[in-house]
């Protein structure tokens, strides 16, 4: 499961990098993916959209068991 999540994060990373941001995978626990948005994504006003409409949707399409994506702040 973790390898699939890491692979999916690597696929989305270039899109975040284009806007000066990045993403770090922290862990998968209790059907939640824990990440840290860094760079320009740290203070972006669209951070919730990126997490809920982008990452969560993408993860749930491939791994329906995922209940949410949690951004762990610095």
C-alpha cells in the first residue's frame, strides 16, 4: 500500500514543483495518508483544494480504503 502511495506522490510532484511547491510523504496509518506540503505550497491559499480535490480524489480512485489526506504542518 505504501509503495503505491509513494508512486502516486511521485507522479503529482512535478505539478507542485512547477508552482514552487513540493510534497513529502510521512506515513500511512488508519486509512489516512499523512503528508507535508512544503515550499510555495506551505502558505498557499489553495492548499485545501490541493489536498481534498486533488490528492484525496487521486488516492481514492486507486485505493478506495483511504479516508483522508492530512497535511502535517512544519
